[in-house]
C-alpha cells in the first residue's frame, strides 16, 4: 500500500501530560483503496485536538500500478468490531 494523500486539521492545542483518544475508521472504499478517517480528542475534557484522513491505495509490486483491494483485507475490515 501507499499513501495517496493526507489531510490534517489541527483544531486546538494539545498539551504535555494530556491523555488523547485517537479514533480511526476505514471509509469510502473504492476499487483500489479507501480513506482512513481519524480524530483526536483530549480524553478528560472531550476537546477536539485534530482530525483528518489518509488516502490508502493498493499497488501491485510487479507493475507498480494501482490494484484492487484484496478480498482478504476486506474480510478483515468487515470482521472488526464497530463502536457507536
């Protein structure tokens, strides 16, 4: 896999000693990739610190071109627990 694009938005300051909660969710699947959407918030206050997304693209090593998302990967994603 390669990172096709990356977007980060910093929403507020994070400080040394704060505990952060990071959530990452795979979304917007296409034939050859998906977005990994994330958010970070201060655990104690719930204050949003950052959000963004990482565009993941699957690449065939031999041809060095995009290739379809492997069915085994899709099955593993489908088996992940979903939280509210």
